[in-house]
C-alpha cells in the first residue's frame, strides 16, 4: 500500500523550501518501519494553482495542516476527493490539534489530533484491512521518544532545502517535545505542557547516522529550549566531542550560567536564537513570558562573550503594544548589540491563550480567514491583518511592521537573517495572488 504524505505550499511565505517537512518525515519513518510504501509530495514552492499537476494516485493520503496552510490544505483534499474518489484523505498537524470547530475539516475521512506517529500506522493498517476509518482520532503523547525511528530523510531530496548554519546546508534535528512555559502567544496543544526528552545517546546516534549517510555536519536544533537542562547540555557536549559538528539552537534567557555558553561554543554551537519578544517589560508581563528585559540583555551579552552569534525573535503587535513599546524594542536591539533580529507580527494562533480569551487581552479578532494567519511577515513584508488592539488598528500595525523591518535592515546589514530577507522579499500584492 502506498501512503502519500502531502506538504501544503505556503504561497505567502518568503521561502517555503527553507526546511525539510520534518513532521511528515517522522510519519514517513513510522510507516516505512511498519512496512508501508511512502511518498512525500512536497508542494512547497507552488502557488495557489500549480500544485494540482503534482498530485498523483495513491492508496491513502495524509495532509499536514498548520493554521495558515489549512485553507489550501482543505482545497487539496477536495481536489483529491474529486480526482480519486474513494481514496481516504487524512489530516493532522498543529492546526488540527488546536481548533475546537471541525466543520471546515469534514472533507477529510479522518481528523487526527496530536502526535500522529503511531496513529498514521494504525490507520494505514485499518484501511488495508478494509475497516471503515474513524472520523476522529485523538492521539496520545508518546512517552518514550527514543522508540521512534529517525526521520525518513530518504523520502525527500535533502539538497533541495535552503537552510544554512555556519554557511553550509544544515539538517534539522528535534530532541524534545513539549514546553513547560505559558507564553500567551504560543499554542502548545500538540505536544503538551510537559517536556519529554529523547536520550542524548539517541540524538547522537542520529547525528552519526546523518554524518555517515549524507556527510552533513551542520544542524539546526528545532527544540524550543535546547539549553534548558544543564546536565543534558553537558552530556551532549561530551558525547559529540570529535564529531566536528556546527549547529544553531533556540533558547530563552533563563540560562545565565556563562559556563554553559562556553560548553556550547566548544561543542560547535555557532548561533543561539533567543525568544526575546519585546523590549518592554510591560509587554513581557502581558505575554506571561516569565522573564525580564534585563535577563534578556544579560543572556545575549554572556552568549556573545562566549563567542556565539546571537539572534533574537521579536513579536510586534501583541495586545498592549504602542508606538512607545515598539521604540523600547528598537532600543533593546540597539543596546544589546544582538547580531541578528527577526520580527514576527503577532497572530493569535488557535490554541494560544490570547485566541481563547481575546477580551482578557483587550483585543478584537477581525479576520477568521486562516490563510492570513501567517506571522513570519509573508512575502509582502507585512504580516496578516488579523487583530485590532486598544492602541493600534490593523492598518497601523501593518505600517509599524513595515517600518520595523526597515529599521532592522538598517541595523542588521551585517546580519545574515536580514540579508536573506532583503533578497527574498518581493513586496507583491498577496490579495491579488490569492
Ligand atoms: C521548527 C519549526 C518551524 C520551522 C520548520 C518546520 C519544519 N521543518 O517542518 C519553520 C521555521 C520553517 C517553521 C515554519 C512555520 N511554522 Co513552525 N514550528 C517549528 C517548531 C519549533 C518545531 C516543528 C517540528 O518540527 N516539530 C516536530 C514534528 C515531529 O512535529 P509536527 O511537524 O507538528 O508533526 C507532528 C504532528 O503535528 C502530527 N502531524 C503532522 N502532520 C500530520 C499529518 C497527518 C496526516 C497526521 C495523521 C498527523 C500529522 O504528527 C507529527 C508527528 O508527531 C514548532 C513548535 C514545536 N515545538 O513543535 C513550530 C510550529 C509548528 N510552527 C508554527 C507556525 C505557525 C509556523 C508557520 C505557519 C509560521 C508562518 N509562516 O507564519 C510556518 C509554517 C510552515 C509550514 N509550511 O508548515 C506553529 C503552528 C501553530 C499552528 N496552529 O499552526 C508552531 C506549533 C509554533 C507555535 N507554538 O506557535 N516552523
């Protein structure tokens, strides 16, 4: 039986061929392990129409839906249902796990909420045995992540993706699932509130496997907080000694021990991306970020002193944002000397506290068109027009985002993140493209 796993294109994204479709490679690995034939149809790079010619016959289809890709994912499912009637089409992903109203997803034979690694295999088996598929499947968290096979990178052309670390093409690795922080802008429904870790031995085995099979030694650690656990960092550093790897990872400013940053540097960590979000303490508090502006300054300074390049993720337009708080964020960037800065428009993603309780945050959601829920600014450089807050209208917020990006370009001409965006931004009218 052939299972076709489909990655929905993101025509509003600056470059949707940046990273391999990691979740689908995980599902593909579990299916292959169970003896199924798998194809990944990676529609990244397609526009709103050109994907049609790439859909080929299969025995079962699985489509990954994130919030901004959900509307197009539904269209793809409708197309498959029309072209290959009788073939089951299943969906899963973070959007499916976070929403409460499933009406729009009724075209799918099965809607899988949560981690689909085990359930996709069960569904393929049930379909193979002629059993009528269940409409809803609520997947349980996988307790021991070491039991999962490594992502089936063999299913895609890994050279086709663009992400680089330390100037070279890198592969993604994820060593944990779940997050124990309660940031109001984040949707944690999929992986839950408890962090589950793979063992360091299992991660190192994957790194060795990649070096052997692909000759690649550069990695992006997708974990939400790679530096959270000092003992794990120490073990990782010890066990990767001699492998000559380079990597970048994500972090928060909770970790202020300089020895950790020196350890990371010595093990090949070239860049740490901090979730800074804002230069305003009032906004950090409103976001329930659980950190302070001063801690953020300190973490950046310690990492830079250790010789690691620092990058910061910033959110613009969280409820309570004003022109003054935007200036505080600009001042933060200037004073911290952070090497790279990337700005995201605040979008109340389904599942996050702001989406669930907009009035608590003094905010109005003005669009329920999920294709506008893109937060990485999109290829028009503006970010979706989704909310109105007490202080900024949707138009004002878009204007501020454009101005902020201009500020970042000027500030970050030495930064590869800005250079990347400078080359890719087309500023096209995305409504005309839809
Ligand atoms: C790394 C990352 C990225 C990377 C690359 C992701 C990649 N290689 O696939 C980049 C930077 C490119 C990225 C982009 C985006 N991301 Co992102 N990203 C992440 C991050 C940190 C890890 C993702 C990951 O690899 N997880 C591990 C894999 C195994 O999980 P998974 O892909 O979700 O797949 C599992 C399940 O969802 C399910 N499943 C998935 N697909 C299917 C399909 C079927 C049929 C079934 C049955 C099950 C199933 O089973 C899988 C295995 O367990 C997560 C946060 C997190 N900690 O998960 C955010 C996260 C997934 N991203 C998010 C968002 C919003 C985006 C963007 C939409 C941003 C934007 N453009 O505005 C884009 C969308 C990209 C796309 N085309 O899908 C949100 C999604 C929330 C939502 N409601 O949609 C998350 C959850 C962050 C957050 N908490 O807000 N992202």
